[in-house]
């Protein structure tokens, strides 16, 4: 044991050797920039740049933008107990696909699936690696090559990152059948095209935009009465009305339980939006339909990894108690922030930064609740003669990075998306660049 330790210590590179390696990469990159620019290019702090090369590329960020489910910043931050569960799964081996009681192989995610059934009254459930994967798997399993999938033209949406519903349907090998118009589709439009080759109706929640005025859309129950399988993509992952914990901003969102009660064959949604967990795609519904998804060759390609599975299970355990979920899951806590606590956090942030308290609007983000506005205070920083851009850039370059918003010529820090400890850190970030 001692010999092994000594050998490992001797194998470590010297500081000088490590520094030379980093310096060589940095100088080569700077040399290439100078030759490309022709005129020497802009001045660069090579020491700071070299330090950046030694840091992991995925780093801690303080989100002071006021956008709660910020896709560019990793969407939903995880609850403390969820972070603990992920760390435990990462610490060594785990019983991912092993029954410790029987001493034999088991199916991954069984307890998570059982929790989903408990929370939504589904017959069965399956989890995959993200929401788009869930939709692709559902369409492939219930329709697939040679079968038609009926979608309203008003629901042929882009769900972010350039992924569009028509492309997901085509990728499954299914035949897309468009019906209705952009603003009005009725149940009879679906009924008119149902035939022998119909595999499923796909209903998609318009989660990242909203139409108003001369619009019409049939209720889910009208579609499920047509006699063909219905896939209901509700997007954001509110489990049930009573599980929203009384958060008023979630009142209008479709819920997984209501979707199944209306007769959906499969309901799919994301784990890292309003559910408040890690990235995951969730399918719930009829046992036979879930079994078809589980047997699909795509299921293995799209399966969830052990760390996300550990985080999802821990998140669902919190959802068993709506009041606990509202307190512990950061997304729900931000949506339900006590105005007095938010005001106090903002006041402390203003004191430490020397900024002015102004009124601001927070957003849910992540393609969820696009019309929801959450008014509240924020701290506006005077950017000085250089303007807000350079100040915001300095804050982004800090350790940790502080992400702010530029509005009306000033840099805004919104404390809704900062915890109490993060608000203190944000103040320290501002002090370092002033």
C-alpha cells in the first residue's frame, strides 16, 4: 500500500513541467491570434487566460437574471437532498440494475417509475434522458414506420434548440398528418383523417408561446373519445393540481394527472422544468403503451443515466409532500417567494453593491408559462462612463461568474433567482470588479 502511494506521488508532474505545458498551449494560441489579426490584435492577459485553461469548463454561475428556469444556465437548480442523492450515486458503485434482495439483475429506475405512478395515478411509467426523447420514443412506439401521426397545425411548434415537432415525427419514421389551421382546430378535423394507418394523435402543449383572440382547440377528452391512441406532451411537468402546493402561477398549466384522467394513452414531460429536477424525459400512461416504449430499440439509446436517475427519484420523493416541495425545490421556492423575504434579500444586495432598488419583472423561462410575469424588486448598478456592457462582462468573468441583465443603460441584479447565500456572494462579486 505504501509503495503504491509513493509511486503515485512520484508520478505527479512537477509544477514547472505542468506550468510549461499550459504556457505552451497559451502562447501557441496567442501566436495564432496575432498572425490571424495581422496588426497584433487586442491586448490579452495571458496569465488570466492560462488560469482559465486550468479550470473546468463547466463552472458555478450565480443567476441574477430573474429567469428561473434558465436553459443556458442548466435549467432547474437542484434541492439540497437531491444534490446529496446525486453525490452518493457518484461516489462509487450503485445498485443501478441490481436487486440486492435477490442478488440478480433488475430493471433500472423501478422505484422512480413507482413514485411517478403514485404521484399521478398512472398504470406505468418510464424515464429517458430528456423531454424531446420522451416525445420521440412515444411516437415511435405507438406509430412508427408506415403509420400516421395526426397533429394540429397550431401545435407544430419548435421546442427549443431548433428541435421541431414535425422533425421528431419524421425521425420516428411516422407519417405526419397536419390538420386544422394555425389558430383553429376542432375535434371533427381529427375525426375526418382517422383511418387504417392512423397510429396516434399527438397533442402538444404550446408551452413557449400563447395564442389569443380568434382561436379554438378541442379539449383532450374530445380527442381521447375518437378511438385512437393519444400522446399528450404537456411539456413542463406539473404533476397534479394539488401537487402545485397552492402556487398561483401554476394554476393554468396542464397537469400530468389531469392528462391521464382525460384518457391520454401516454403523457410525456420534462424533469428539469417545473418539476424542478434534473434533465429527464418522463412517460406515464397505460401499461401496454409504456411496455411498447420499453421494448422499443430506441429505449436503450435514450435511457437515463444513473446520476440523473438518482436526482429524479430524490426530487419525486419531495413531491410526495407539496408543502415540503414548495420549500425545498428551488424552482417552486422561487415561484412562491415570500415578497417580504425577497425585499429584504434585495435590500441587503443593494447595500453591499451600492446599487439602487428598482422594480423589475422576473420570468419563468425554460419554455414554460410564457405570459407569466413575476413583479418584484431588483438592484440597478450604475455602469459609469464605460457603459453596462463592460461591467456585465467583468461580472461574467469572475469566480464565481455572476450573470446579470442589462436594462435601460444599467446592470440589473434580480435577487429572486439568488438564494440568501448567493446574494451575499453576488455582492462580493460586484465589490471585486468595482
